[in-house]
C-alpha cells in the first residue's frame, strides 16, 4: 500500500469517528460464502496468519449483517471463514 497508508488510516478514522464499523479482511478469494463464518472484534482476533483466506462473499455477508444489526459500531471487525 506504500504511500496510500495515510489515506487508509484517515478513512478508517473517519468511519470510526462517525460510529461506523471498519472491516479488515485478509487475502480474498472467489470461493462461496463460508457456512461457518463469523465476525469478531480485534480483541477476539486470531493470531495473525499470512495464509488465512476469506471469500469475498463471506466479507459481503458480514458487512450486510453489520448493516442490519450492528455488533461492532465504532470499532474494527474481522470477518472470518470459520
């Protein structure tokens, strides 16, 4: 991301300040939505794993869940495959 990191930090901070949820996802795949998917806050995040993959459909489903019933307002959430 290089020189774009400050823009991402500013965007994340704007969303958080407005009470929104910021989603951080690892490597994205084109696989279907994970049946065992879950969303966690940073405090419950698993150990950082460079091999972890989450599908775009899983991330989209997590975002829709959050829009319909917020569980992580004003914080960072991680959609996990399961």
